[in-house]
């Protein structure tokens, strides 16, 4: 009987002990679970008299946390309350609790960061005289350029400019400042998410934000207005339609073309190339003239070609001469011959009403078209009938040696 009572008492004691231990464990667990994370750098309060025992533990843990994450990191410097347990077994209760949600970048921010990280630096180097960098120093310095008197310095490349806030950074220049986009290189834009680049190089919003020259339907697709059609590549905006099209141009409005540089509007509205001095030819592209048949390029012009030279005239069309004033076209010779109103007797016409006498003849002073025979010795008592030949007047006869004859009285 006594043995049974002893066993019963022992079992009751064990049951009571387990109940007490379980209650204690449940109390601690509930307290740990209900406590919020502790901020290392916050104001801390110790339960009981555990302040002195906690100081060293706090310092060591705080130092380790700052080493891993950094004091200004966006990560929350939090650890469970169980970590801060003093030598007496007391726990730390935070007074100021700070909750910081982790920083989450949206699609636009991620796009901007990725795009900017891939951009060129825009920094170039040029050489300047080393003396210009000394600011009045009289000491002699050796530059790092191609010669001792030159030094290399950093400058912004062409098409870039200094960032007004970060002097060491060079930003690309875009004339229109890239609305709805990022300027990634000189006059080069990359569109932001939700936007698309048009043929004009502009970034416009797409459905559901908007639809250029159209409206977004229930399926968030572009429905174009009259005179516009859906862009065949992106199918996200509407572009103007021109019939039959804009060769060498760009359709800027329904049935309205804007000619490219080097082209102009023709009478029918099409865009044709522009050439300087392309008469008698075809302008096949800007500044390039192809001469018609029968013409050849001379000093940048298309001049007609005549198989026979146009003496005393000029070639005005293929194998067609225009004679100069005072000259007539002679079909037989195919040349421009001089014109004289009266025939040149004993001479030839060499210009407008100008005669050239044959050998032994001289021009008559009163009649320019008449060439008179010339006798160098003269013909006393007679007249010169032929070059160096005299005929005596009646009552006179020739006498003397041949060549020196004279007319003597009979």
C-alpha cells in the first residue's frame, strides 16, 4: 500500500513540474513572438537591472550590423529581440520603432537606370599648353602630352555638354530635349516605356496611354482617323497616308508630302531632285545631272556637241551652228562664212562688208568692195590695168626695159 502511494505521489509531482515548466516556456514564447524587431540605432530600454550587462552585447551586435549593411543603407537594421539578452536573461524593449519598406523600382525607373548605364561617357581628351595650367607658377613642369610642353585634359566630346550639377559628367545634346524619352547620344532619343518612336523621330504615347492620330478602342488597340493608317512596324500609332505616295519625301499629313533635303515639289506634287545648271539634261539625284543625247558635260553644264567645229559661230544644238554677226551659214561647206553686201572684186570677203584684196591689188579708197591693180612704179601717161602692168593713153607708147617701161609721147 505504501509503495502504491509513493508511486502516485511521484507521478503527481512530475505532472505538476511539467505543467509549471510548460507555462514558463509558453510565457517566454508568447513574449518573444509579440515583440517587434529592434532597431540597433534606436533608443533601447532594459527590463530589470540588466543595463550594465547589455552594453557590451549591444555594441558588438550593432558594430557587426553596420559592417555588413552600412550605417546609411536602405536595408532595415533590425534583429529579433532574442538577440539582445543580457547576462541576467532580461530582454530589450524598443521605444521608437521605425518600419522601412524595401525600395522597389518600377518599370520606368529600371528602364532609366539601365539606359543611362549603357550610355557613353561623352568624355574626350585634348592637348593644351602645359603653361596654361600652371596659373602663374614659375617652376618648370613636364606635361603628359605628346611633347613636354603639352598636357592632356578632359573635355566634353562634340555633341556633349557639361552637366550643370556634376561637373565631371558630360551629357549628350538633343535639340528637342527628347520629350517622353532619354537623350542617349547627340540628337538620339530612346523612348520611355509606354511610348513609341515615330518616323519623325518623336516619342509618342501608345495605348492605353494614348494613340497618335487615332483613339484607343476597347481592346487597347489604335483605331486611326480618316486619312491615317496604322504604322506597319509597331502598329501602335497612326501615320498620315499619301496617295500614290511620297517618293523622295515624307508624308506629313493626309495627301501632303514634305520633300527631303535636296528635293523640291514638282507641278504634280511629287518630289524631284534639285540640280544647279541642268539644262539639256535630267537631274537624277540631288546635284547629279545626266546630259541628254547630243550633249556633253562641260564645266558642270550640258553643252551641245557639233561634229564639225563652228568657226565664226557657236554650237547651239547637236550639229547646229549659230553664226556670229557678219557671217552666213554656207550649207555646201557647213561653215559660217563672212557676209559682204557687195561682192569683193579682185578680193575675198573676210568679214562684215570687209574685203581682203588678192596679191597685187589694193583696196579702192572710194569703193571698199573694189580691189584695184597696183603698179609700184606708177603709170605716168597711162593707167595700171593689172598688177605692175601699165596701159598707155592715146598718143603715148611704151619704151624702156621690160619692168621699167614708161609711156612716152609718140
